[in-house]
């Protein structure tokens, strides 16, 4: 049998300068932290900053100015019909030894991003449904629901200065941190702002995102 891999997908990756990365890490490590508020949370889940709008904190302006430029490059490259993409919320994540982040996506957002502030053995695992087992394509179930065959996985390494931007609906998780080093990242959600869509096709609107 010959296997044909079809319909490739992509997410975006950018590289931040070491100066911005190190100064942001210093700021973030001194933030106030709380356990991720989730009904299933326990002592092993990742911690996040009490401040969940780091994008509005002037101390992080240099970082978010750079993120804004990256978002506009993404918008232009993918041909989005909007004036700009703007960060609407951002927070820090801290994963100590034994902590993890369960599978999730980001509602009320268009694109999301993760900036890795230090190297870590715990990368981000993205996954999407397998077309052979997704009920949207077929309602016949031949595999055990717990089988790994239901998902297609991609692991993004956690390397200091790297940033990935992806559709907010894309599921992702972080495995248990098995090292002695604390894993630091900043996550954000972004939304289109200004004139959106194609007015000539009656698909346009104006939306001001603060």
C-alpha cells in the first residue's frame, strides 16, 4: 500500500531577540501567580499570572510592539481582509516540576500565540482530528475512543525566543515538566479589528477592538 499524505497545514513561527526575551522573562518571573482556574484543576496543573492583560501593562510594551508587527506580517501573508490583528488578552504561564497544561483551545479569539521565554523539554503538542476517525466525515466507529489514531499530533519544541501563532480553535497541550527547570511562556489571543471582510460582497463590517 502506498500512503498519500494530503492537505498539509501550517502555523506561523517567529524569532524574538535575546534582549526582549531575557528582559520579558525577568519581568514575568516577578509577577503574581495563581493556579489555572479550571473545574478540573489540581496541584499539578500549570500556574498563570494573576494579571491576564499583560498587553495593557506598559512594562511589556517592547514585547507587544514586536508581537503586533508579527501579527501584521501574518495578516498580509495569509491575505486576511481586515485592517489589523490586535491582541485582546495576554497572560503568563509557569510550569514547575510535575506540572502540565491539559488539552484546550481558546474561545472568543481568532488567532492565538505562545512565546517561549526559556528552553524547556516540555514542548507544545498540537492536535487535530484524523479524517478517518472524525465523525464529521463518517459516523462509523471502528477504533477504541482512547486510541491515538483519532488525532494527528505535532510537537513544537520550547526554545527561548521562539513564538508560534496558530488558529485559536486548534487544540493543544503541554506534557508534564519532568525537569528541575521552571518553564515560562506568555500566551495571547488576537482578533481582527477595523474594516473586516469584503464590503463589495456584502460580507463587510467595522469592528473596533481595544
